[in-house]
C-alpha cells in the first residue's frame, strides 16, 4: 500500500485492525497487537502493544516471536491486521485440531487439492515453540512455512476462502467495500 500502515487504513470509516479485533476478541481471552510504527495510534485500540525484538526486518515471524515473548498463556493465535473477515469459529477450530493431533501448531488452509492454499500467519501455536522460533530467526530463517515445517504442524481446512482475504492495495479496500456493502459484520 505504498508504505502506509495497512492496519490503520479505513474501511467504511473504521481501521482494519479494529475490524480484526472485533472478530478476534470474542474468541480469545487476551489480545496483543504487534506493531513497529505508529505505536501511539495502536495504543488507542485499548490492548497491549509489542514490537519486534529481532534486529532488521524479519517479517511476520518477528511479530510472532515478539508476541510469544509477551504471552503468559499456553497458546498463541496469530492473525494479520489486514484480514477483516475472520471467521467466528477460527480459534475453536484451530484449537480442536491442535488438541486432536497433539500438534505444536495448527494452520489455516483453504481450497481443494488443485487450488489448496495454506495461510501460514493464520495459526495457533503452543507457546513453548518460542525457543525453536528464536533459533530459526537467529540462524537467518524468515519464511513462516519453512519454520512450521520443523514443527509438528496440522493443517486445518476452512471452506470460506474470502474469510482469509488480505487487503493489500487501495483497490482491495474498494473491492471489500463493494462486496460487503458496508463494514464487515463481526459475525
């Protein structure tokens, strides 16, 4: 989006991150926002903020790492701030799969065999994977899927691909407004 902070971009007058919070907060006990700029703006959402502690740009894994450093729960759920259509059963479905498969991580997948797509930043992790992630990041690793391959990870199928749409351009914002008719409802 030309260097602007995607989470703060407005869709029908409301920042995308607020729309993500509206969908995620009812599904979890605590929420934490990972942000590295515009911290005062993000503090206005009333939830704790954490910033990356890994030097240099390490992508989404640095944000997950920062959140793992701040969490005192057994599990961490990660979602990006630019996906305001999260399903209401995201966390429960990831949790069930994690438990049933005794996995370290549960990741969203959509589509069928021919058009299957993994959405690696929509995931639930056991918090004790922090050491594994630190090692991966400290040895130069940056790809979420590559790190997840080192864990006992279960893919969790979701039928509604639009629920995991990333809003990456002004055109994506307009398309979302056009298809939803208004602010995406929280449920």
